[in-house]
């Protein structure tokens, strides 16, 4: 076995040194009846690298890569172009095969990048501080709701109808067995206006998304004011972080906690995982925050350096009183995010955002010319909801997939029991969307709707 | 070489990414455009490459040396797995593509499930948990759901041994449980009598690690499991130490109801400086109906289907995260499992245990093992051998760094004074272990010969020497801020 | 431009420091008439990474990857499976982006791997010493011929008919304007027996290949004896280094210089380049050797270390008296070779060779059952010459390519003017060849020859 | 950390590559099977990864820092190029596939040719030379062929300035030419009068570098070229320094007959610790007919054809290497050329020259420039500033290593005493140059303040300190040998 360095000769010599007769003797504490001789016959024997590569490559070709044709899928997972540099750097063994930086003297590389990550997240969200990553945005929203409850000592959470259904479900599920009650509103493609009237002094927080799941951009300032007037926090989810290069950040609109999904920057789609949860808040709430934090300090020679800090919030110190049970997070995905953000920089990030928006405006312009199709979302970043009245959007998507076009995400995938959403389709454009892709989509939709 | 922060370099006008001009069209932002700069810097591509290359060079890693962190299973990360995960047919897949276009991906998830069930003998597996602690949450929520379903929702106590990982009590708390501690005995195991004592009709379940965090197999485990079940509670096993048993023992045979599997430990996907991991959770027949969504099922026609909504009589307790789990990690783990095979995994757990016992045997020359052997896949020592030397476990660890090896896990488990927990894994060679033992034994001799300053001043040869953690926590500086004059000038 | 770190502000400030008005002023020594303003209009402007990736990926898909179907091509380029580890390691910036190790104190990594490379080459060829690589085997053979002339002070070189035509042509071309005369014998698929009678005391060396271009293995011992009796050197080319894991090495058969093509170990095919020339000889000839050499020494603290050595042979010291003009060689390909060889090790390398031979025996067995096909090569490693009497082998290859099978290399590609070779086809099997590939070939050939 | 040789580790029974069992068939080796072991060791995959990771950590590289080697053009190597070269449609192509199956690869070669011809204004390009020196050989052999073709084959003298790269005279010798030196003038250029003097009817050609190895443009180049051609000889330009001119000057306009282009310098393919490079050679109309095989031509139908044998009236002097040239390098260079574009290349040469002049300006504070400026893309200093300090150029260079920067090229060109030749390239930032200048100026001050031992003892912080090169050359140890007792035991 290529991964195992011991030879039989080594094993023999080591057993001699230990004073054991065989490796099996070392398992003497294991109940003998559970150590059956060959209980794993159903599983394959080891395979060569060639064989594994052949086998898995064959499985990979049973998938259609999103980039192999026009692709308009979004709904929380955005296909961006990642410079080759990013993947090259994260594959350096010193990053890839390091552990969580518990020994700071030999982990300054990871620690400094986490500090840079925290800073970048804080900057683009317009918040004061950010942590060193959550698993993804869905779990981040759940943790944000729990944190809001800790901060406010209240037990009710209101989740708006424009929040990604996976975030909402994850939050409800996460808090299901706590004393916090989560109210998830029905899907709402047209905005957050009526939310303001629903907030009351029982709420720990209101969770909204911007742009929301249906693509719509909203000014959250009034909602924030109302939340604060009621003593509640405003939690804002951002599924498409590239939007923050162009859109007014939640921090400027009064958000108390911002949660984002970062995989779109630095990583491939990977069928949706792993992601990286961005998590930012106000400085005054930092000790209520979940997750790891890198902080600046000095070494004994007075040189600036970084350590994991405020770990008294965390499970390995605080045990059942911890702010969260999170331990392993999304370090490498966060690193990829940081490197991609560093490559973009101020100018590149802004430009990427403008390009995405421009492409979406261009796409919407084309779609508005498709008869039988109605663009629902009035203001947007790079994704909109369209309706195909009289058609099942999922069926249209299947039809177009047969023609090599991944047309969008039908709402029925999330709300099969809401017949009024069956004609709804989320359509997204990014910098990878070419004019000819858009024209192909418009043509194919025109045909399908005719 | 000092490396400034990325924000202290470059200029906002520069960029390392060329992009085409945006289409010249009126915006549709509804007046919500950002005003003013974000505050990022800007660097060209060569500058970014150099910055992160230099930072990486300040890290220790398993690629560069032995990393004997107990409870962390820092084994070799094969590059084949990385290559497989980057095949465009896996990496460039959108989670909401029509299922007809992602049959290969669903096959990967199904195959991985079959491996995990085959290795554990369990009934079902929830693939979606994102890491070990998340898998604990999955298992404990399944227990809550099962209790609720049978009308025993008022059971709110979870037994957790004193030597448990911190995630265990934190997870229990997240599920609305109260934690009741269970003491260990002088053999480093759970005290069976005390355990039985602690079981009552308030107990929802127990969270146990086995092999436990002292590196020992809980040899009363069958009795423990029986007692748990007789008490009407469920048995959660923390899978962090599965590497000692994989390919040898089926977890189901130990009476386990739920266990998470750290793909990033046992199945060699890289830890990445802190993740991503994946914590699929295997479930007994009693808990299987409550597995969270999504599920992947094989269809009669040879295809696969992803179930994202409740169907039939399934009673999922909910959803754990966005999309369908840590797919990129699944591919890596499957690649590893296929490479090792059942025979290779059995050899691996054997070698892991052999390596740990070899460390135990060699280091016991001078170091003080906490319990009698044999150990399983990790060896635990305490600080008795340092008594009177003025050298603490921490000092000793920092001196190890100067010898070019990463320290073991320190001060955990808490039940042992000044604990040193060493997990070599099966991917260390005998030469590597010997070099480590030679270095540690030489340091131990040095400590006992009275050269305390050598230790308290260590490390000396690292990019940074000991860092002031108190200062970091007292006056938290958690992000870069632009220098004041620059702020004023803006 | 993403690769350029200077901003206009930098440029201005730097010009001020220099005391120049503009960058153009710095080009004041260049004749103004050659500095026309825009003489490069025909060339494209810069392109984004996305655009370059799209464009080149489209070109790549206009090629059929050899591994996308059954492939039996050899003729000097052998398709082996390279573990993912190899490419990962050679992409580490510290290897990939280092210069030739002229400053040994900060180049011990490259130097030690070259020393390991030299040792591995010497071991598998059965020779005493090896250099740190040539460009490829073809240029290596040419340099070997020149070196033999230096050693023997003779001016005639005899190249056997079994030597790869590219090696022979490169050698003739390389020496064309020197006082060394190269005689290349006609292609000879049946052996080297008659060579012995041709060697005389005018020859600096005889160049043979083993297995030869037509796949045939020969015992070179008698030829070596005769060469030595005549005062000539025996130069042995090895186009398939994997053969050395199973076949008696040239060093044991009396070779004086062994030249090999190393790309088959550690590298992809890359359409034939870059390769890596292996070059090994006897210790007593080392000062006549071309190319770079890493040697062991000590540093001022007495620790073992490595340096480039015997550079008085080389052009940068010796100028027109140098043993060769080579400077840049194949460092990174040599590194890949060394890592792959280290992964294989004694057991793996032997097994790989046995597997290749076994696959070829299996293939030949199948082909022997194809009517109308004649296997020419009696003893072989992993490649044989077959004849398709009455058929143009190139046409058959085209036909099979149309069916997705890369059947082999027709001899007419090298010797279009030798009608007697028009039915000759080189067919090769390696560890990547599956039983079903072989069966597909046999079926398709049976059809094509029917 | 000491890292033993691979042969000093492991065991012959181990392997890092799993392979299936060979088919069980009688061999067809004709009795030529190897007997006895080869002598290789054997290591598992994790051991090999660690070995080469550790070795790599002993290297300096452009990814990690400034690498101002004059004449070497150590610029940033974009990773996009690496990704493109690894596309299966490029990497997994056999050189002898039917041409119908490799049209994309031929298109790459053709496109690269068009770029090189467009940038130089030359008539033809031979892609196949494997490196710079190989390109020189190509150009000089083309000159021999052209002379032969016009019946002037008895011209056997090549003029080479004293400041030339060592490859130039070595190449000339390989083509059967005799080298006649040409002195430089006190402006660091070829002495025009002496040059004209040296031209006679024995002269086949001249090999010139421009900008020359003093970093200066040969401002008499038009006169030199005219004189060469009037003498019936050919003008070979060493393209090592093309980075100063690319996108600004067409080489053809300078009267050049042949020039090689180092793709691994000017067009940013990585140097790889010593290669592979590629040295395509552009040719004037006078030399174009003699370009070596193979050629790639565009067909009327939009396809491409690889010509491997003489066709029509072509008169190739032969073939330079196996297969079709350094294809993997071509893909990288084309990716770079497309990324930069004509505008980016022009900016790059401008920035390269600006950076060098900035070094020249800043370092001239203390160091002694050899000639009056402005320079082109590299700055040349001599050791006058070290006079009387007891510090040599070598010592100075070794002290630079301890400051974390790679030394410049030393003792070259030979025409300057204790030369220090610095080439920053366009991919260094101003911050990087400033840090370098600060370090060098501080060292210069230190040297002049009398602390010679600081320099003669340098480097101190490297994996090895100064190595005994004399010992290495006197008693060459060029390979590992098994230890004697082991040998005896076998």
C-alpha cells in the first residue's frame, strides 16, 4: 500500500521493542466478538492510483460541467472565474496540510491570512469585526440567530420570506431543540416592506437577505431602525458577496450581524460544498460571536504576530457554555477567498461587481424581449426572478438542459407545495456569461414558451 | 523575513485580475449603489503570489514533518484525492443543476455512503454535516427527534465523561440538553459503576469517545452500551478516534446509535489549516428515520436521486446546511477509500496502533505514561517526569518546535496533569518515529539535567517566538485598520 | 495589466528619482527610426485570464487526448501513468520558479535532487556516472557522438539502422559542420548482427538503441567487445527507460555512453516536448562529458552539501573550448523523473517494467491471431513492429483513428521514401493499456485488413 | 533540518506506487532479463512527499523573493500558463498521433510563430530549439547553410565581442567556426572601428548581444549591421536580452539575420531550477530557407500541417531535436503572449528598463556604476566601491543572501572588474526595489565602515554556508554509492 511506510520487517522489530507478539495483541482491550476476522467482505480491496483515477474520472464524465455550455444558475451558488493563482497557492502543502493554528509560533502563515480574511470580510460588509469563517452561510445564519438571542436575551427569531430557503431551514433546524422559536415567513418575491410592521419587542432578531433569494435589492435602513427601536438585531445574509463591490453594504444600512456565503470568491462550485461562511458584526458583540478569531499581538521579542484569541467563547475551553460547538471550520476555503480578494483588490473587486451587474442588465434586457416571459425583480444585482406564465418552470429547465443550456433554477425545487411559484425561474448572469450565451437562452426560451 | 499585511502593500489602483469593460448600460440597482471606497488595497499578481508564498513558509505542515497532535489524526493527504476533486466534472458542478446532469456526483455520494455503512455496520448515514462538531449535532438532534417521536421528549440529560472533547458538551447544550459528567477510573476508562449510577430516566443519551481521549479502548463498552439502552437512552460515539478501529471493528457491534466520521481525519482529506472538514453521521435503525435532508437514493434503473423534501414516511429532523454537504470533501474521501480498500484500512488501523505503542514503549524510558498499556492509536503521558525541573508541558512543547517537530496535543485530556497526547497515525515511518523519540528523549534528559532556561526561552528558531496571548485577548485587535493619518487624509 | 506591479504614480516618481522625463527617454540609445510608434498593430492587445483560458481551452478541445480512447503509440514517446504526487511537487514555487543553482547556499534543494537524479540514472543504466540532464535523447545522442570523438580523437561515427530516426537525424545535423563524419545506416528492423563487421579503427563510436526503434531487444555484449577491440566506444540509446527495470542494462553489456529519453517517467506526453535526456558514462570519461554536474562537497562548517561542479568543461567558463554549448537543460523534467523514480523505488520500478512487458506479451498474443498481420519483432520489451502486407499502414491508422483507436505509428511517417516499409506499424502497450483496449484493436485491425 | 539522500532512506521492499499484477505469461525478452537488484531504495508516498517538500524548502525562488540575476530575466511565472499547459488536450498528446487529431496543437505552434514573427518583423521562425544555446546553434547552422548555398563555405571566422555570453563562442565552435574577439570601448559598447577592422572575407558572421551584457544598447548597431552585411557576413543577435526591446523595436529593423528567443526568459515560462527552456530562432529572408525541420504551415482549408520531411524548395539544414520542439513551453509562452498583448509587452519592456534605471539611480549613491547611463533592462556595477575594504564581490553577494535577497549576477560580464549585473525585470514592484536598494546600500555602508568579517563569513542563515567548490572539483563525487559494508554484505 503506497500510503503505508511500515514494512513487515519494521512491524516485527517494533513489536519486539513493544514486547507484543502481534498487532492483534495490541487490540486486546477490544471485545473479541467484535473483532471478527473478515466482516468487511462486501467492501472492495485496495486499488491502484491508475484504477481509482479511471473509475472516478468515469463518474465525473457522467456529470455535465456547468461551464460546458451556457449556464444561468445561481440561487445561492454563483459561478465566477477564479484565477489559476488561487488554486496554486492553496495547494501549497504548508497551507493545505497544516492543522488549525494552535501553535502560533509555527502557524503565522495561517494566522496572518485569517487576520487578512477577517479584515476583508469586515471591509466589504461595512462591519467592524469578522470571524475566521463558518461552515457556510446557512449555518452562519443559524449561528447569527442564536447569537442575537444571546445578545438580546430574547427567544424569538423572524426570518423573512426573501431569505434563501436553505438558510431558513437550517436556522429552524439548528434552533429546533433550543428555547428559541424561529418563525419563517412564506416565500416573498416582492420585498421586505411589510416586515417592518411585524417586528416587535419579543424578537431577538429579524433575518433578511440582500439581494434576496429572488434577486431583489432593498434598502434596509428603515427596517434596521425599526429593529433597533424594538430592541432587536438586524441580521443580513448575503448569498452573493460579489454584490458588495457595487451595492451599499449592510453595515451602512444598520445591520448588526452580516452573514455571507463566500465560496463564490476563490472556489469552484463543487456541487455546493464546501462553502465558507462569512460572519461579521459590531465590535461590542464580539464576545458573543461564534467561531474562531485571529488577533494581533506581540511575541516576546516585541515583534507583531498573530494568535487565535478570545477562545474563552469556544467549546474547547468553555464546553457547554460555549457560544457555539464549531471547531473545524472552513480554513482553506477562507484562504482561497482571501487570495482571490487580494488579487482583485479595491479596483478589481469593484470592477467585477460592475461587470456582473452589467451582464445581468444586459441579460434582463434580452429576456424582457421574450414573449410569454415576465421579469419580476425590479432592482437587482446579478440575478432575477422571471415568470413563465402557464408553464412549469422545472419542465422548461429540463427541456433547455436537453439543448445544452442550464437555464436557471426553478422555484419549485424549493417550494413544491406552492403552486403559485411553479412558473418561477431564477436566472443569473456573471462575468462568465457571454453575449452569445444570453442570446442562446433567449432563443431557446422563446421556442419553449411558444 | 517580515511580511506586512496585504493592506500595508500595494495601491488601490492596482489589480491582479484583468476584467473586461462592463457593458455600458444604465444600472438597475434602485439607488442602492455603494458610495465611497471599500478600503481594500490592490496588488499585481506577482505581488500576491509572493505574499502568500512567504506566509505559507511560516507554517508547519504534515507535508514537511511529523505532526503528532493527539485527537487530530494528522495523516498523509494523498495528492490523487486533490486531483480527483478538481476534475471539471466534479469541481464545476452547480448544486441546482437538473439531477439528470449530475448523476455522477450523486453516484459519488451514494458510493461514499455505502463505504461508511459497510465500515460501521450502521443503518443509515447523513452525509451533510460539515465537520465533526456538526456531525455531533446531527447525531444528538436525531436522538432528540427519536425521543420526541416516542414521547420521551422530556429526557434532557446527556452523560459526558470528564475526558470528553469540548465539542461534546457544547453540542449537547445546543440540543437543549443538560450535561452530567461521568468520572473516569484509575485505568483511564469511564468508571462503569459511576456510569450506571448516573443513568436514570432523565437521561437522553451518552456521548462517549472510543478509543477514549486517553488513547485507551473502553473495554467495558459492551456493558456501557447495554446499560444505556436498558435505561432507554441512546449511545452517541464521538468518531474522532475512528482511525484506531477502521477496518477492524464495526461500530454497530459496539451498540452505538450514532457516530460522526471525520473525513478530514480518518479518511485523509486535508485539514487545510482549519478545514473544511466533513462529518457524515452514521445512525442505528432507531435513529435512521430522523436523518436530516438531503438523502441520495439509488433508483431501480441504475440512476440516483437526490431527495431534498420530505417524502413518504421519512421523519427528518431538518436540514443541517446549505446545498448537499461537503461534496468536494466527499470526492477526496472516496478516492482515499477506494485506494486503501477494506484490506488497506485494516492495515492502516493496525499500523496506527502499532506506531502509537512504539512511541509509548520508546518514550516510557523517560517520560511518564499516564496509564498502563497497550494504548490504541495515541499515547498519553503526563508531566510527572518534569517534576521539579521547572519545565512545564508547554515549555517542553515549545522546545520541541526548535527541534523541528510539531508538539503533541498539550493539557488534554484534562483528567491527566500536564497531559501530552501523541498520535502518530499509520503514515509515519519507523525512521520518523525514531527521530522523534530521539529528540524527545534528549529533551527530557536535558530538562531533568536542570537546563530549564533552554525550555522556558524556547522557541528560538521560529518566525515568531512565544506570543502574548493574554494581550491579544485583553485588547483584541481583530482586523487591520488604516493608519490614523491616512484616515484623516481621505 | 495583472502581471505589472508599477502604477503610473510609481512610474512618475521613479522617473523623477532617475532624472528622466519619460520612459521613452530611457530608450535614447535606440535608433529613433526603429522605435516607430505603433509597429505592432497586427498583434492583439492584452486579454483577460478568462479570455485566454476560453481561447486556449477551445484549441485544446481541437485535439484528441491520447488517453481518451485506446492508444498504442510509442516510437520514442511512451504513455505512462504518472502519480499525482509528482506534478504536485514540481509545481511548488521553490522548484518551479528557481533559477539554475548558481548560488549553492540557497539552492540545496535543486542540487540534492540533481545528485539524486544522477545517481538514479547511473543505477538503472548500470553506468558509473551520469550528468544532470540533456534536452532530450536525440540531442543527447548527438552530444554522445561528439564526446566519443573527443575521447577517441577519431572523426567517424556509425549510427545503426535501429536507432530512432529523430536521434539519427539530430546527430547528423548536430555534427554536420564539424570535422566529424556521421554515417547513418538504413532502417533495419531485424537486428544489429551485421554491425559488428562494420566497426573499424576509424570509428569514434557506434550508436545503437536497445530496445531498438522497432522494439527489438539485443544482447550488445559482442558488439561492445568488438568496438573496444577497435578502439571505438559503444553508445547505447534507450528510448523507453522503463525497460531498464527488467532488461539487462547497457552498462552490463559493455556500453561506454548511455543516452536515454526520460520524459516517459514523471511527465505527460506533451506532444513530445519538453523531454529530458539521460546521459551516463564511465567515470574515466567524466571530464569529456557535456552538461551540468552536481557534486558532493562540504560547507565551511563541515556539513555535507552539494554544488555544481567540473564547470571548467562548460561554456560559461571554457567558452569555445567547452565540451558543449548547453546551458539551460531540463531541470524540472529531471526533477519530475527523480520524484517518480523515488516513488517507484526498486520494487515499483521492477514491477512497472514487468507489467509493461506482460501487457505487450498479451497484446502480441492477440495480434498474432489477426489474420493478414505479421509480428516482425521476435524479442521485445513493450513495443513491436507489425506488418500489414498489402496495406498502407498510415491509411489503416487513419481508418482506426476514425473509430477512436490510436493504433500505432506507421513507419512511413519517418521513411516515406522506403516503399518496403509502407506496411510497417509500430504498436506499443504500457501499464495503461487495458485488455479491452487490446481486444478493440485486434477487432478493428481484423476488420480493416479483411 | 538535515535531509538525507533518498537512497539513505526507506527500504527496497517499499513502494510509493501501487501497480496491478503483471499478466502471468512467459516473457519474450530473449534471455535478456536483468539479474540482480538495481540498487534503488523504496519509500512510501508520504515519505517521498516529505522528502521533496523539505528539499524544496532549501531553495530560493522568484515566488519567494526578488531574484535580480542579470542576463537571466527572472520574472513572474503566471500560474494560468501552468494550468493551460496541463489541459488534457495539450498535455496528453502523443507526438505521432495522426495530424487530424492534433489540429489544436498545430494551431498553438502556428499562433506562437505568428507572435514571434510579429514581434521581431522577421521572415521565419524555427520553433524546435530547446533552449537559448540551442537556438544559437540553430541560427549559426543556418548561417553555415546559407554560406554553403552561396558558395562561401570557406568563411570560417565569427566575430564575438569580449563581453559575450559563454554560449556564443561555444556555439560558434560547434559549427566549425573560429572565434575572433572584438574589444569593447570605454562606453561599454563594441568598438566600431575595431569591429570594422576585424571584418574581412573570412568572416562568416558576428554574434552580438543587444542590449549588450553591460546592459547598454549598442547605439552603433545600424552601422555594425551595415558593416557586417557589406562584408558579406551574417548578423546573429543573442536574444537573451530581448526583454528590454519587446513590443518596442522590431529586430528585423536592426539588420539582424537570426536571433533566438528564450521563451523561459522573455515570455515568462518558468526556469524550473535549470529548465526546460525553449529557444525558437527567428530568421531573416536570407536565412529562412535553411530553417530546420519540422515546420508548421497553415492550409487553405483552415487546418494546419506539420512538415517533417523536405518538401518543395525548402533547404533545411537538418533537425535539432526529437519530436516537434518544446511544446509544453510553447503553450505557456502563448498563454503569456495572449495575456500581455502587444500593448502589455510594450509596457513590460518599458517597466523593465525603468526598474533597472531606478536601481541604477538609487544604488549609484554608493555603488560604482561601470558606465554612464541610462541603462536598458539591467544595471551594471563594478567593485570599485569595495576597494580597500577587504570585501570582494563574492563576499558582498553572500552577505546579500543573509538579508533575504538573491544576489545579482557576479563577475560577468568579464570586461568589468568584480562585476555586479542586476536585472530587476518589470514584475518587481517599487516597494520590492526599494527594499532591495535599502539592503544593498546598508551593506555597502557596512563594508566601507570596515566590517569585512561580516562579509567573508556570510552567509550564516542559509541551509548551508559557503561550500567548498574546489574540493568538489578535485575529488568529484557525482553520485551516491552504497556504504562499503553494505556492499560487502550483498
